C-alpha cells in the first residue's frame, strides 16, 4: 500500500472557499479511482496563509498512476487553482505504508491549529457542487427571494430601524439599484446549487463612473453557509471592482450585524466612521 501526500497554500481569506473546492476536486477525484483506500485533508493556519495537506492512500502504484499519471510524484493541479491564489508544491511525497489509517490523527493534539478530517469512504460530498454566474442589473429579479430573506434577517436584528425593513420592498430596492446602474456599472454575482439549479447566494457590487466602488449586498442561504460561498462571491466582486479601475471600495454593515465585521476584515475592510440617522 502507498500514500501520496500533496501540500499547497492559499491566502487565509480563501481558506473556506478552497477547502470546499478541494473536496470537489482533489478529494472527490481520488475517491472515484478504483484502488483508492481513502483521502485525508489537514489544514494548518500560519500567518496570512492556510496550508493544505492532502494524503491519499492507494492499494498499488498502478491505482495511484491511474489518478496522477505516469509521473505520480508530480503534483496534480486544476485550471481553476489560480483563482484561489494557490501556491502548490511541484512534487508530492510518496511512501509505502502498512495500513489505510488517517496519517494526521496522531497530530491532532499538537499545536491545536490543524484541522484533521475523519477517514472518507467512497460517498458523495455533503452537498452538491456550486457554480457561479454573473451579469449586470438584468439579473436582479433572479435574487429577489434571497434579498427578501436578507431583509427579514436585518429586520429581526435591527435595534432602532425595524420599520425601515418592514416597509421596504424588493421593487423599491431594485429601483434604487437601477438608478445607480445609470451612474456606473452594476454587477450581480450568483451562487447556484448545481444539483437543484437553485440560487443559494448572491453579491451585488457597484462601481461609480468616478471610481468609487461599493459592495451593495451579500447573502448566502443559511444551509449553505460555512462552505466558502460568501468568500468566493466577495472575492469575485473585488476582482471585478479592480478590473473596473475602482480606487475606493466600501461596504455598509447594518447595526445588529456587527458579527460581519470579522468577515469583511479578512478582505481588508475596516470601520472608518459611524453614520447616524435621525428617527422620524
């Protein structure tokens, strides 16, 4: 029996998104190969990066080659890797082993910063693959249901302005965004559950002709949280803003949703001022 261990790093802000992506590519692909005896993922955070270690077990070199090719010591990479800022080691470590146990389990008590996964068998991932699409304001109607869910969340979390969220409608918000689109460029990014074809997350971003940019709205359906969808949606929006020549990027966080500060901080967004509005 043989083990094959790969290592790569991604920026810390891409950790969650890349973890899900790694399950959909490296893990899923290896588990589908006859002769695979397991796939084990360990993640270690260090400074501004997350280190990923993927150890796969194989009953023979032939089964390993069926996955990795005729030069199995060369790392297997995917075209989309660069989207996550991945820096991959060019070679992997191949060793002869005596069993198919999790090689990271013995390290669980060391450092307490690693995250070791339980052995995985040939089953489906816990959730289907997510795809992303984007476009201009013509996609606004596609996110109505998700926007309304976000509005209800803000209503419930609001301290002083519950009536604002109770009275505002999607058509009112849409009208406001269409007006902004006349003074700049609007982008709608949508996360789609590939199996159900349902929209499960979105991000609205806007770049004014002056170069000022704003992340207008971001929401992920609650059962899809923790899979990196928000990180991917926001990262894609920021990349688009940069391509559009944005020189200032801002995001507004409603009172009651302060827990979002730590999420945005990972992308360089920090509090600069507090806006007070008179209650009438």
